[in-house]
C-alpha cells in the first residue's frame, strides 16, 4: 500500500500543473476505451529491431538479478520495481549510459494457467500457457520521437520469442495514436475494444463497437 502511494506521489511531482488536475480527477472517476492486441512472435524478424544504433541495450531483469543496482532516469519508474517483482512480474529494461531510460513489464502464466494481472480479465482475453502479457511500457520523454520505442518493443518481443513464447498480449488506450502506430508497425493484431470504468475502487469493463 505505502509503496503504491509513494509511487503515485512521485509521479505527480514529475508532471506539469495541467496534468496534475487531470490526474487528481482520475483518482475518483475514469472512463476510457482500451484496445487489446496480440502479436504472433514467430512472425517477427529480428533484423528489423535493434536498439544498438541508439547506443542502447536491452536487459532482461528479474527479482533474482541485480535490479537493485539499476539507476532509472525517472524516479517514479524505479519505485515500481519492488512491488512489481513482489507480484511475480518480470521486466525488460532499456539501458543507455548505464541508466534505465525505459522498461516493459510482462507476466507469464503460473501453474494451471493462472494469471494475476487484473487487466487480463477486464480485457476479456485468454492467453495460453506459452503466451505472455506485456504491460506498462515506458520510454523517457527525452528519448522519444526517434523510433527508439518501436525498436525497443520489437527487440523485447524477439527476446520473448527466443525464450520459447508463442504470443504476446497487451493493450493501449484508443486515444494513444503513437501507441496505435507502434503496435501496427510491429505486427500486433487488434481485438474487440473494451470500455474501462472506475468509480473509486469499483472497476467495470464492457465490449464496445469498434
């Protein structure tokens, strides 16, 4: 609980005053359309995706690795590491000059095909035992606009393919046009859209017309 509050406070301090009002309102009520997607990993071509030309590397991070030694550009992102690992999630970090400038988190199924991420149920998707759910992707604002985000996501998916996974599921907000084009460029396929609503702690979801 405290780690979540601390992360949110830090995130608020990192945004502008205009964004602060939007975030404050969203604490009580929010409604938005999500686009569930999936990518068939065997269809990817590794030569299309590489972060090396941006002076970066991709590191697969787990709670057993040296994640505590990683330095994040954005403090709020670093605060997510411990609680996410506590939930069993894993992370791919985008490293530049020995600092984390971006990350992608993912979950793989536990025994008997159980998943812990709540969005899997809310999105009405059913990943298989050899699939993963990738979420909460972030690249530092200072690094965006150079196609590095597409290269990062593509290279991560190739790593997951090489690890033996078949499909990667995910989602993005329908209003996030850059995310829409990144997912399409990589080869994601879109599933029926879902409306998310939240009143304080009460969360609902339903399919909407595409």
